């Protein structure tokens, strides 16, 4: 039985596996939301969340009036970014700009506060990013990226910044998924190297370097999305 708090993620993973296994083929229209929600035994709201995640990652595409289709196989995401889910409130540019300011400062304030096991976990998440990208497990790649950044945020010494991060976390983490469909292997390699430089700065208890490395990493991710915040 699926964990109720992780239903959309669990279903997204199952659908990704179906695409990778070929039971859902490129160009194929997926079953209706009614059929799919019954198949997985979940609500339509949870299913829609799962489908939106997969669309953001470029594995599915929705065509108005026609339905939702598989856009690529296990190693073939689409070559354009999916719809930005917060367009009614904030632009992608605004969110990247906020990430640079907020996460740069939080990385600075986390330097000297991270435990050895947290830094080791960040190393593990970075390896997972690398391995899952090689396997084109896009969900695992993004999950590891999200956990990497969350560990840093949790160690920030400023309680108000930690609370602010949690308040806007959905919008911030959406920008970590958004560029995936147009991320080539070279850029993913650079992103992983940037993670390792952030870890090195944090291990060295160097606030200025941690801020710089984090800001550089987010700016480069924004550039991958065609933005210059």
C-alpha cells in the first residue's frame, strides 16, 4: 500500500517505470485520469500531481483537447521545458532570483554548523544524482538534488530564514525540476561538480565560499533554463 504522504511521488515513479519498461511507449496517449486513478487506487488530485511532476520533467506532454501523451522513452526527455505551474503568481525568473539570495545566505549561515554525517549524506545525494542521471531515473535524480539543498537549509543558523525557506519551498524546488528536459549531460556533470564544491566549502567552514559556490550553482542552473537572474 502506498504511503499516503508520498502518494504522488510513488505513482510518478511507477509511471516512469512503465515508460522505461516500454509498457507506455513514446507518443502513446496515457489512460484517462479516471482509469489511472482506479488502477493505482488513488484520488484524481494525487494522480494529477504525479502527472504534473512527470510533465515538468519532460516525460509527458499534455495537448489541449487531446489528452496526455508519453513524450519520450527512458533516455529521451523532451527538448523544451514544461509549463511553469506557478505562472499565476511568480515567474520562473523571480523564483530563481529569490533562490540566489535566500539559498546563498543560508549556505553561508550553515557553514560550521553541519555535522559530519550531514556532509556525508550530501556526498551520497550527489553520487545518487550522478548515478540516477546515468540511468535516466529523472525522479531519483531530482529527489537527490532536493535533499541536498534541504540539508543545507536545515543547518542555517537563522530560524526566520529556515521558516521562510519552508514557506516558499514548493516554488523553490520547482525550479530544480523545471530545467531537466533541456539539461544535457555536460550541464548535469557541471551541476554535480558544483555540488561537490559547495560541500568542500561547507567542510572547510568557509561562509564566504559557501555563499559564492551556492549562488554560482543556482545562477548556472538558471542559465540552463535560459535565464540571467
